[in-house]
């Protein structure tokens, strides 16, 4: 009997009709394995994963494969996005045993969850030098009966190794670390096409965010030009959806033309945030346009009616990767009529195609547009409506707290920077969704919401990324609730995830205990929860002035500095967080006689907000609440009328100002 029909995960539900007797990761599966004396076949993936679909079609829908799995194993399916803790532990096993990893992740282990074999995708039968799943399962089934001790010994050795927590030596964050990280990135920088390393190329937006901060602070034009080259190339290539907005997961080639077509919420959140920061620093309107198109895509296609954001969209349509996104001039003529040639020439759509006989729209090697092209935008809307009717694109409609936190941060930044009320409202509505649907009565977070059901205890990423988003919301609105909630989440991180040797564990001390409790520090496709926590603690230290947060900031950043030894460029969000303390910070306090800050002050901030600026606003209405989390604010008197402004840069504070022009002059003179 396949048990997945009772689950909420879109990925698990995709497998509910397989002939395999799948279980979700639940105690009943492990009890059954012990009772029937069978090993576990663990398969981990996610609903928009192309190769997960391939392996399902070749193997998990196949009666022969199902027969051997059902006879000799207990088969468990895990959605990596719902259980990142399980995925992290066993992906680490795969990387340790094979030197690489990826999805679908395939693990064979004992009923006690101790792994003795790991791999990723397997065809049904051996081919092209790859072992086949049928042969693998037959061999393990035989060994389990005839030479089990060898398998158990392997499982014990791996588990023993995992359970020895690596000693991370504390180190001081130094400018040299940031310099080394930059040098490593620039060594891998592709000077022709942008990005870092060779194909496949991932956008890794936090690398670019770090370089933006480093380049600005150090006046390093080489680092800044590398960021601009990369932002330009990604947005002009086929990895950016020129018809409907948003970015695909990564590029399969060096020039960003052919993407792996799945779209993920977290990529689009981090990329939108990075393009907004690029726009803020350079003033280039092209970056604003890319950010707007990305956020508009999220509002249109990845937003729940009550405000949360969905996970992403599949690469495949009707079993064909990229079918949804590619075109020929012939098929577009009935849609665009006399404008077909204009459209196809603009987006390089040619009869011979650039992808399996069809064309991925792109603008490679063209001049960057300074403003929107209304004519082309109108044609894109026609093609967008056509492709929606042409074929179906699977939506993973679960809502993850962590990824929503990142997208809240992007929308809040956009709402403030672009003076766009709709973007700011989207961020606020999503925060309301998390507080209403993904939070328990004690304020602790759940990890996932879908179809009326909130599930799984929140993990470190949920707390750290949501706190990040709330801090952006506070910066955009000065609504004290967001800062109060960010402080609460930071305190919960320390209480539930804190470690004796520094750093934070991936899952809470009262969560399900797996064979390992890791502390992740590597910033891969996503920043690590530890890096994000370091950034949150640094911002809270600046905003509240509290010794507690300065101490936690210093401990966390020292832990990250120790973890970076030998390869700081693999921890770029951690380096970004260190910029909060290594470069002169700017604190700005507005004290108002009114109930909220003036529109003039908000407009001033929009024009002058710089990376590393922390701003607080004390008003008649919030002064008591604010003093509870930032006690130093009591010393700042509320004026009889209007506003007073207090500016500090580095370790130096200036005389209070009543005039925004004078405040601007102070900021300009003390860069």
C-alpha cells in the first residue's frame, strides 16, 4: 500500500500512485523495517526537480522496480524542502561517500537510520557506465541476507564519524578575510560572460551582494565591475524569463543562454534583492526594471491569495524540459501577426532555434535598455497569455517560512527603494501570513504550510531568514512590531539552536533527533542559517545598542570566521555580515513629536539609504515599547514639534540636526 496519498507535500503526492509501497518519514516506517528485518530505501527530492521526474518515470512507476523494493526494502520518500534537516544529514553522507551530491538523493540504510550506501540518480538498468537501480537493489537485498555485517559495519563507521562534531576554532573577523574571499572570487570570475567558474553557472546572489559591499567600502572598481558584468549577463541571457519575468535556477552553459528551467522562490528573492542593491548603488535603471519584472512575476504566479509565497515552478511541461518557455517564429505569427519579425529579432527567436529546434528568448550581446520598451512589453504580454494556454506548468504551492522570509525582505526593500506601495503591501501581507498561519501560540515557527495545514517545527533557516525579512520591513516602515518580532526570533534562535562551541544547530534541541545535528556554515544556493543569524545579530546590535546583541554578534561572527578557514569565498553571506562590523557603520535616529516619522524623512532615507545604515525612529506613540528593546533611546528627548535627527558614523556622533538638508550635508561630508 502506498501511504503518500495522505500527505500534503506536492512532491510526495506526485508519487502517491507509484506501485512502490512508499512511506513518508514517520516512525511507523522504521518500526515496520525493524519488525520485518528489512533495510531502508530512502529517496529525497522535490517537486520541481527534473531528474527526480526522470527517475520516477524510469523506475518508481515501473512494476519490476516496485516488486523488488516492496519485497526487500521499506521505501521512504522525503521532500527536501519540507525536511531540510533530513536532506542536510544524508546529503552530507552522499558527499562524504561519493565526493558529490544532488537530487534525487538515494540512500540505503539500516532501520536505525544508519547509512551504508549513497548516490543520486540511477537509471533502471546500468548504462553509460552508470550502475542501474535494479542491479543495486538486487545486490543489497542479497548482501542483507548473506553478508549483513559488512553493511552494518559501514553504517556504524559513517554514523560514528558524523556524530563527532567538528571542532571549529573561533577566529577574529578581519579585513584580510574579506580581501581573501574577494581574491578567490575574482580568480574564478569569467571576464567574458560574468559569473564565477565554468558551466553550469549558478547565480549565487549573495556572492554579488558581498562584492557590492566590499567594492563600495574598499573603492575596488574591479570587484564592482565584476558584479555589474554578472548582473548584466544574467538578465540579458535566457536564464531570465524575458516574457514573464523571474529567473530560472541556473544556466547550463557559460553565457547564461540555456537555463535549467525550474524557477525557485529563493533564487528570485535573493536576485531581486541583489538587483535592487545594484540599482541603489549604481543608479542604473536596467537593474530596477529587472527587479520589478522579477517581483511582478512573483506577485502574479507565486503568491497565495492570503499573502504567502509558493515554492516554485517546474522545469518540465508534458514531460519535456523547457517546453513552456521556447518558441519558433512560425508559431508566433498567428499571435503577433505583423509584429512577429520585430519581436523575434529583438529576442533572437530564429527558425533553426537555439535549443532543440526552438528558441529561448534572450538579449545576449545587445545593448542594455535604459528604460522599458513599451512596444516590446505589449508584445510580451500577448506571448505570455499564449504560452499559458499552450501548455501546463506545475506549481509547487507549499509555503515555506524560510523562503518567505527572504522574499519579504526583497519586497520590503523594493517597496521602500522604489516607493512602490504594492510591493510594500505584499511584504506586510506575507509577514501577516507567517504570523497567522505558521506561528504557534508561543511565537515559535512552523516550517511549512499547505492546504490549511502547518507542519514541522521551524528550523534555523526559518528563524534567521524570517528575522532578516522583518528587519527589512522595519527599515521600510518603522513599524515597531517588526523589530520586536525580529528580536523575539533572535532570542529563540539562541534558546533552541545555540551550541556550546559556538554557532547554531540546524534544528532545535527539542526537534526530532537524527543521526547527526549539523551546524551549517557553507553559503551555497542559499545562505546558511548561521550566516543569516550573524547578519541579524549584527543589525540588532546596531539598532538596539544592547550589549547582549553585541556579544552574540561577536560570538557568531567569530564562529563563522573560524569555519571559513581556507575558503572564505564559500561563505559570502557570512562575509557580507562581517561587513557590518568591519566597515564604519552609520546609525541614524529620528525622534519625532508626531505619532510616526514624516514623509519628508522617509523620502530622505529613500534617497540616502546606504548599505550598512541602521535607522531607528522614536515617536510619541512608540517611545515606551522602543525603550524596552533599545534602552539607550530613553536619553533622546522628544522635541516640542517636528523632528530631531541624530547621526553617528563609526565611533563618532554629530550634533543633533533639525534640518534634513543639514543632515544630508553631514552624511555627504563624512562618507
